[in-house]
C-alpha cells in the first residue's frame, strides 16, 4: 500500500489511541451499571406507590431517641402534603 512496510509502528498509534478511548468509554458505562446495581429484570423497591410517576417522597430519618416527631409533622403540614406517613425501616410495601 504505497510502498509502506506492514510493521510500521507510527501508523498504528492513532488506531491504538482511538481503541483505548472506546474501551475506556465502555468500561466507564459498565462500571456505572455495576456500582449502581443496575441490571435487566431488577425489581425496583419504591417506598411509596406513585413515586416514579407523578409524586416524590421526602424521607426524614429519626437518628436520636428523643426526636420530636410531632414537630416534624407540624413542619410538613404547612406545605399541604398529600400524605404524611410514619414508617419503620423494614416497612417498604408502599402499595396502593
């Protein structure tokens, strides 16, 4: 091909660089899926029904034994929420 030798290293450098960029991109996307534990067929755990459609959930964790739950209820009540619900950690049914 134009009298060039087959074992010419400088002509392979751009191809090797582009292949490294491509493999790095694929590796990054694969690592994102692994770290986020995203895979086909995974069953999602929604805290409340409708959170992925038209609602959002605000979760407040009670980290202290003497936390004032009624103060939190009063704080949220002034924003006219659809529902205020106290849940235990293992209670994630959230059905309709």
